C-alpha cells in the first residue's frame, strides 16, 4: 500500500498555512501571515485574522499544489485544524476543507491544534514515536502534555491559568514599546542584557504551588511585576529588563517540564510551538537536560552528567573542574544518587540552599537524612558532587540524544 497523500489546512490564529504530506514526508509548507495587519494593534484581532484567511486561502492552496507537484485529484484526504483557536479563523479553514472534501469526494479529518504541534516531531525525524512529555508553548497556549499515543492517548498534566508564554512576551514588548510580535524582539534585545539584573518572580513555583499545581503556569504576576518595575524605574535598561523577564519565563517552563519527566518516568521531552524558537529557551534546555538521560528534541546535543562523570572512570575528580562543568539541581540528584560511590560528597552552595524557586526549604537536612555526606560551601554556585565515582565506570546509563524540531 502506498503512503497516503494528504493536504492539511491550518487557520487557528493569524497565519494561513497549507501543507501537503506523503506519509511522513513534507512536500509543501505554504504560510501566509497577517502579522503586519495586527502590529498596529499590538496583538491579534480575530476579525482581521478571519478576513486575511479568506483572502489567502485559495492562493495558498494553489501554491502548495504547485510546489509539491501534486494535483487535487491525487489527494487521498483533507485535514484541517478543528480547534482550539479563534472561532472566526477556524471557520474559514474548516469551510474551505469541507468544500474541498465534498468536491473531491475525499475523507475529511478534523485535527486538534495542540496534538499537531507535537506530531510535527514525526515529520522532522524518522524514528518511531515513543511516549513523551511535551512542553507546548505558543502565543495562545502553554501546556505540559503526557503523550502516550498521538492519536488516542494525550493527557494534559498542566496549563497556564492566565496568560500564555507567548502572550506574556507580546504584552511586555508592548509595555516597552518594542513592537509586535514581542517574542522575537525581546529575544534579540535580551542577548545584549544581563539576565540576573532584575529578580522577577516565577509564577506558581513556591513549595505549596509545586505540591498543588506542579505543572500549571501563571505569567500574569510576572507581567505585573515588570509593569511596576518599568513605572518605578524611568531610566531602566531595556536589554536588562528583556533578559531578566525572558529568564523568568523560560526558567519556570523548563523546571516544570523536567519535573513532569521525572514524576512520570518518561525520558523523552518534546518542546514545540512558536515560543520553542526562543534562543534562551533552547540554550537553557541544553544546559539543564545535558545532566539528564533524557532525549530532548529542540536544542543542540548535550552530554548527560553520568556520561561526563563516567569519562573519569573512577579517578579522583578535581573539585574546581567539576564545579565548572556540572551543577546539579536537587531534583537531578535523585537520578545521580544510585551511581555515586559511598565516599561521594554532596557540596551544597548558597544559591541551591536558599533559592526560592526550587522548594529546597530544608535542603541540607533532607540530603543528610538520605544518608549522603553533605557540606555547605558559602559561594554563589549550585549543587555539585565531589569524590570518587568508580560505580560510574560500570554503569550503563544512556547518552542524551537531541534533534531540532521547532515549528509554529
């Protein structure tokens, strides 16, 4: 049986997209954006988006067919985003798909927008899909999903209770009069700033929150904190505000995603959606995930902490060298602990012992109660391991694999 040839239509927000797929090969991907029409409003206007979809629909379909070399009668089916999204915008796409399916006498498939973000991974990589945790971050959605099967078993573990991550970027960009869309602009501005200059809050990250809403997000408080800072600091440094705000967003996104992997025992993390293009999110993902045996498909490949330590093959590890290369968060210690030699020492530095984000209220006592040798080091570092680790030379921990997968 030949691979199915399907034309897909997406109109959930401000972009008209038409794709043609044969099996898992993307033959055409045409996008018509109306972002310029929304820029003067500082956000997407549903009615404007709907009219733009009407104007772009037929030219986009014709271009996709031309680029792929496919004729309408060759198609095996039509698919379309059925939700979630802007009602008027969705109506345009669904109506066009219905008309095509009826005229061609082809089956029509309604597709969930959120599941499609995750399914893009299948178009990017030819490996068989396996159970994964998906961090879905875009202008309208911020969710953590447990994906056991793409078509039949997707469970929402948490989502934003107010603004989406991308929406927060847009609103802060508007406050600083940077333009729209805010995500790319703040990303560029942040590269010139100090991300530690301003201590903005991380929503729903206190110990109580991590117990009651461990996988939910909230960015409204962060938005308010930035707004108040700007009002109280007329001579603020724009790059520092952008960098500090961005750090607050991506820090909590990754912290909760990694917790979802640890709590569920799933070792694959997919980051998808428009905000996945953020350079700091990619950089921080590599920085955190290189310490885990996680397959993460969004950033450059990294070496896990177990692989890094295994290279020493039981030899004494120099503290300064180790401190430079690997700083472990408390949650990561659970993965490393089984591989530690009996004489390994856990060195807890000031920030790890007091950082309000990590919920380590009584960190030293917790670690000591677990039977580990613990010392406190008054330096601004993280959590490190010092000592011989001969057990690692024989352990069979896997190496992190990473691939790039970012699609709007």
